[in-house]
C-alpha cells in the first residue's frame, strides 16, 4: 500500500514539474516564443499567450474506473491552472533553515500561489495507459491583464 501511494505521489510530482511554455501573440506575425526582450514599441502592450501542462493521477480509493478517470482529469486541470498562475503572477517562496555547528538541522521550503484566473481554456487532453491524465491549457494575457496587474 505504501509503495502504491509513493508511486502515485511520484507521478503527481512528475506532472507538476512538467515544463511550461510561454508564447507571444502578434497580429502581423506568427506565434513565437517570448524572449528576454520584446521588440514592441516602448509603452505598447503586446498580448501574450501562455500555455501550461498539468497532470493528475487516479486516486487509489475511487469507487469505479469512471470516477477515477474524472478525478484524475480534474486534478490535471487544477494542476495546469496552477502552472498558468505560476507563470503569470509568480510564486511566493518562504524558506527556513536551521544550522547548528555548520550542519543543516532543518530545511523547510514552502511555495504558494494565490491568484485569480479567468479565461483559461483546455486545448489538449491526453489519457495515459496507467490511468493518469495530462491536460494542456492556455490563456491570453491581453490589455485587461496589464491594467489589473
């Protein structure tokens, strides 16, 4: 039982750490990757399309296969939204380290995302053979986002 829980936790960690990718949207040019510098005129906001992937594993205590699949899909969507928020709003990191005689005694790191997301849509859903689900979502950050943020 412990090995199964460990395997589920490892799958969830793998999908949570799945790469996120950011794209730039321009009217006159095709979509491309956003670099360290924008070549938009000074003071002009350019809409940006942000995509992120999320993963979910079926819970071991699901009543049936359908419930497990739906719960895994919901977990994947929530994970993808969290990844979108990490890219758009950032992540607050708190850490605490205790050192005694030049040896680390305790090292605690907490990450927190607290934001509001609206307009994100699912662009791809993959059902994997082990019952887990991978969801890719996107959101376009337009002038409204710039005004609020």
